[in-house]
């Protein structure tokens, strides 16, 4: 069975601090995709990144960076110099190649960035 | 801009009534759409997969007669919550894979529908 675990339920930081959101996944499939989404208080899901299982390169996009390590089945997300606008719930998700787009979500991490 | 449009964004209904939620793909055809449900402070759980021209596939534990899904065209899927009760109050959100990309590209979601049953 597939599973995504985000052990951090809530994180609170002060603006300009760096913060890392953890994501650990479980699957026996060799081809899969990992995602991060941001859900602000308004509720919509904002796509942040997709990474396939064969691409372990880390990625940086502005203040965001992602560290994918298959050896530990982790796909962690770091926000550098956090800002108040980063406050939201962040979801890590897993999709198997043969399941046509179904997403298995983690429990979510609620990030609060205080000024 | 949004590639998946969901309507309404909020709905309040009385217990026992039915509510229909629409999910439209904009500028592309979606043979498949996914419906998720999210309780407050909780994760998103897949309810069903909507297939154009055929029956929806429901996840285990989801009542088919309660949550009616219709995917009558390549751009529209609807979720009807029948005989709604307060415990059906939740956030419902749809997604549609975009053709031309690989099969696991549900990059875009609708903005969601917050249902409150009084």
C-alpha cells in the first residue's frame, strides 16, 4: 500500500527564518511522482513542484528548494527566508505511474510565519 | 490562469436537500476527473474517479448513492451530494489531468467548494 507521512502537523517560525517541511513516502512501485502543494486559507491548492522517481536532482526555485532522497524515501521542502505570505498548509503527495493521476496526500503541515 | 473551474465556491443547504457541484476543464478535454474531500484541519482524500461516458470509480467506503458523479461531456463532471446531512459538510475539490502530459500530471485543481449543511 502507498502512504505519505508528514510528521510535522504545525510549524511556527518568525519571518526570515529558514524552515524545512518533511515528507516521507512508502511505495513498492519503481515509477512514481511526488508533489508539493500549498493550500492558503482560501482553500485552493497551489501546485509547487512535481518530481519523478528517476530524477533525484535537488531543485531550487527562488526561496523554495526540494531535496529528494530515494534511499530514505523522503522529499523534503525548504523555504529560505520565510515570509508571512508563506503561511499556509503544505501537502506532500504521491502518484503512481499506473494510476492515471490519483494523488495520495500526506496529512499536511500547517506553517505559520509570524512577523 | 485557472485551467479547472469549480462552481459554486460556497454553498449552504438544509438537511435533506441535494447539492450539485460542477467541475469544468477549460481549454482542454478531460476524459478523467478526480473528486477529493477534505474535512477541517485534515488531509484530502480521494472519493472517486470520474470517467467520461462511463460509470465513476468510487474509493472504498464512499457511498455511491450518496455521492452521485456524472461525467457527461469531455469538459464537465458533476458531483451531487444527495439528501445532505450535517456530516456531509466538508470541502470538496476536483482535479483533471491535462492531455499531452504524462498520465500522472494532476497539476491543476479547481478552487474547491465549501459545503455547509444546516
